[in-house]
């Protein structure tokens, strides 16, 4: 007798006439679905350039909350009328091909398993599955040119039969985590770009620029030393001199020379004023660099746009000189965690924070000591229960800390744990500027601070930019991912170097999706919430609740209540009624 699970995997059953869906009709939770329930919609038929897919699982993400709160004002919805043209959440989707249009039969076939890469560009315009393109909180839907004919090709990743559905849904968030440690910043002067070199009157140092000065098409000089002026004169760039200008003059300069876009590269020689560095930094272009070269500390902290570090990949580089070019390049600007070091994870108890901790534990030659900090003891307990054994197996020390229930500050705790040296790396998954600023204070001078959580551009946090050029401090951030990032997750999982399923914290069926969104907002579970759209009435429950509610499925979990492919098979065997 064929099992329910095998029947499901075969994906050759008769299709229902209608499909359950959670459409979004505007801002606010009340506009998800109809009368607080999913709605039944006609099951569509693909044309020659489309295929019908079955959604097998969907991970809920805090990015979904931005749509719920913003509605049509979300930047990826381009002010569309959601009442007339609704969208649908669910960009972390695992799917199976059911029916293929005539023009796609050479590329896809029924039964093929795929995962979505939701960050899409078409003709340079940013769209996204689960935003502009209605996402995976539906049982069946069509995929066509909007996802197949993109600037990067099809935004679908083949998934092996050995990978579970929940694991496949987690390829996207895990890809985002891996992307945070992949160099996304531009670390050399931009070819044919606009460079601004700002000196300090009275600086007579003999500077060098051993490479890269021939890249810009235009070089603007403000109060530069004679040695730099001589170097610029030897290039073929258009040369512009604007001496004696101050912060009030910068906006007009940017408008005149870059049409308001900003300078591709800015070099500040012998900076002394934190306020001036902050004023100049406002005018870095997207993916631009600010190269600070000096030997004297600034007179204070710099109010830094941490939103742009995350979303615009602005790069703060530096060195003591005299070679200005020495600040650039991969050798001086790392992006991964220091081997055998100490890493602090701020906001470690949330789903994404826990992924970062797990990645550090499983990373070959990763940090020796991991400090996970969170303001919820329940989340820290869940993290400890889930990852302590994994840490022990990998020879890593895992410490947890809640600053709200301890008499000690995070700074003092980290200093005590590191013999007053500070952390080598700090990863922040909390979108609060004050928290980001505090996190910077626990780093050692040669440390790296990763802004994983996104805050709006224009959000300022006081950071010590003196250490960028004096001690090689790194401030980085990333947003989104590529297909390569997701493929890397697949490869690591197949090699046994990463266990995506460990990130599952709760499961539920289609009807439970909205409750899952509420639970995510409330921080009810320490891990990802996975919705199985084809299992309609499965209530939302944390994996720790399965022992009481679904003991036969709980028996299939790994130690620490970790999700497994075996547990997933048992779930479908018991609850799927196709």
C-alpha cells in the first residue's frame, strides 16, 4: 500500500477545482484574508509561458510584517491599490511543479521540486516574490515571465529529493545569513566614477596612491596637500578644485557634480572632526566608499547612517597612510567571523539571530567562543536547549546573556568573558539604533560589527570611526541575497556542514497562517514558523509542544527538539488528506 507521504511526493493526483489563499488587501492584520480566514479561489490553468506549482511549505518572515503595516506604501508595491490588485505574503517558499506550459517543457517537468529566490530585478526594476508578485501563502498558483524572465534568469532553485520541504523553505533566510558574511561592499575606487579627496589645511604629509587613482573619470580636490595635488595631476581624470568649503556647501557640490547621487569614492586625509566626517558621509553614493586616512583620533563619535550600511552597502575604509590605496582591497577589509575568536550575537533568540548562532557553531574554523544575547529568558532557554549539544560537538563555547535580568551590562559581561579584550565580531539582528550603538562598544579595536537588521535609511547611531583607520575596525551590513547564496546553503547542507531544519521553531497548517504571523510578531517561538499549505487544519504549535500534542511526530525529532525530514514525513502521513 502506498503511503500518504509517497502519494503526496508523487505530485500526480487530480487537482482540486479551488485553492485556499491568504491574500492581502491593504495595511493592517484585518486585511489579510477574508473575515480572518483564508479564501477559496479558482485553481488557475497555465498558458504556454506559465506553469502551475503546488506550494509545499512557507516560512514566515518579519519582513512580511512591513507589508502588513505599510500596505500599498511599501516600496516594493509601488503604491498599487491592494483592494483591486491584492498581493500575498510568503516569500520563503518550497514548491513542486504540477503542470507545465508548452513553451517551458524543455526546462521544467511535473514533479520537479524548486525553491524561490524572491529578490528579483526585471530591466533594472526591483520586484520581489511575496511583495510585488503574490507569494506562497496559497495552495496552488501560476509562475510565469515575472519570475522566469528576470535580469538574472529564472528565480527558481532546483531542490533535491532528499531535502525536506521545511528545509527548502529555509534556503532563502539561510541564504540571507550566509550573504551577511560574503563581501558585498565595493573595495576599490570605481572605474569612471567621481572621487572627492578632502584634505585638512596645514597637513603637509607626503602621501602616496600606489594603485586605483587612475580609475575615476572625475577627481574633486578640497584643501589637499601638495603631494596629493601632484598625484592627481598625473592622471587623465577631469580635475576640479573646490577649496575652503564647509558642510553647508556640500549638498550643492553633490548636486552639481553627481546630480544628487553622491560621490562614488570619498577620501578624507587627516580627519580630526567627527561632525565633519558625519557631514561628508551623507554624500556617499550607493555602494560607495569613504576612505579615512590619518594618525590622530577624531574628537568624538560619528553619527553614522546605519540604514545605509545595511541597505546601500556603503563602505567605511581606512588606514594610517601614507599610501592612500592601502585602505582598499580584501586583505584589509574582511567580511567573515574571525577564526578562533569571540563573537557576540545581539538579538540571538529570534529566528534569524538563532540562524546566525547556528552558522557560527557549524562554521569550520569559526569562532571559539559565542555569546548569545537576548532580552527574553524563554528564547535564550530555547536557544540553549536547541544548540548546546551542537556547540559541544563542534568544540565551541556557547554563553547566553539577558541584559534585562542580570545586574551586569552587556559591555561588562563581554569584557569579563574576554579578559577585557572585547569581542572580535558583533552581529546585530535587532533593528534599533541605540542597540546598534551599544553593540559597537563591546568590540575590540580590530573587530567587525555586522548590521544584519535593517533600519530605515537616515537612521543614525554614534560609532567610533577613529578605529576604522587607527585599528582597522569594520562596519558592514547586507540586505537580500542572490541565487548563489541559496545554492551555497544547498551545498553546505548536502555536505553535512549545515542543518537548515534546526531553525524550525513551530509548524502549522494553512488555516493557522494568520495566527503564525501574530505569533511571529509577538516573538512566541524561538525559531522559524513553517506553514504547510496543503495541510489545512493543523493548529499552530511549537516543536516543544509536540511531545504532548503529537507524540508520534515528536518521536521523530532530533535532540533539542530539532525538526527532521522524518518528522515531516510523519506529519504528512498523519495529516495530509489529498
